């Protein structure tokens, strides 16, 4: 939606509602639910008469109602889930066509513009809007930026060292990434959070053949990676390894490739297998 509308559109998703269970009797028997005994979520209704309220059991409600029910059908009847009437409105489970989207745009975004400035003319229809995206850089140099603590908490062999041997987990990750860099020849930057360390000015150093970064006070690894990809992605081929959904979303916006923690671990495994097969 963001790409199609060039930043003008916003997509909201809401719950469609509730529908009858296809096997209610089986579910009721399995759960042993008794609505009359449910005091927190009672099935009865409250009616008012002469300024006071009184309880009416669920199966007696139609006898006390003084207005017609707005429910379209009884609960025991089959309902077509693709067409549901709710309070005199009809909701259809259909896909909106591209022409309909275009028509909506021209009734909203361009409604107040002069006819001469509108991008759409009835006598000369414009082709559908396409998003070409930012061209990827053609540089031969490739970079891999790794969210360090995301890997530590995602890989079982590293996670089992926590919390007593955090330094050991970091060193084990660094050694594995050194082996991977030696095989792939990719420029590898490993980023660790150090934002909680008071007075920390940040640190960057080389560990064998990889670059290691500890962020400064009040700067998270997410923020550092976002800043780094913003500077590099337009000129270099950058891949970010993280399973953090927000970081993935941000770095995709910078035209970077993404590797999850699981995918990076699989990459390391394939690299080891390649070396093992070569040596044997």
C-alpha cells in the first residue's frame, strides 16, 4: 500500500466479526462449558421496567423484547460467510479492483485540484501506477550487518550460555562469524547493544577479520543499524541479519536485503559443509 500510493495511503485492518461455529455441540461437550454457571460472562440479559433492572435468561429474551431483532438469521441456521448483513449494511468478502483504487484516489487526493493539474483524464486514461523501487547498487563489495544480541538470544547453542556466560556467548558468536567471513569474503559488521552502560562513548574494533561495534550510551543496536544502512545502502550491497521485525521493516525501506537469525545460522551451516566437502 505504501509503495502503490507513494506514501499517501494508509491501510487499516479491523476484525470482521464473529460467525457460527461449524461444530458447536462437539466444542461444548469438550469444554464442558455451562453458561448458567459463568458469573464473569453471563449469558443472560438485563431488561429495565419501572425504573429497575431485572435478569432474563438467554432463552427467554424474545418473550420480553419490545423491538424486532436486528440479527439477520437465527444462530441455528447456516450462514453464508461471504455475505453477512449487519444492521442494514451489507458486507461482501470481495477483492477491490485496481480501477476502483484509482477511482478512490481521484475522488480524494485530487478532488480539490484544478482539472488541468489532475494526472487522470477521462479521454486519455493513464496506465496503472507501478512501483519500480530504488535500483540496487552495482558495487561488487558486499556488507553483512549482524544484530549481535538478536543472534545470541535466537541460536540455541548461544542461548544456553545465558545469563551466566554472556561474554562467552559473544565470543562464540564472533568466532563463528569470523569463519563465515573467511569463506565468503564479505565485509562483516557485528553490532552489540551497550546503550545501558552509563558514560559509554561507544567502541569499534576489528576482531580478526570482522568489525565489532558496541553502541554508545542511549543508542540501541537498532538505531545504529538504521543509521548505518541509511549511509551505506545507496552505494553498497548491504544485507542485515536480524529477526527483529521493526529492524527488518526499517532496513527494507533502505533497500537492504534481510536474513533472519535462522537463515544466517543455515548460511553458516552450508558454508561449513562446503569446506568439509572440499577437504574430503
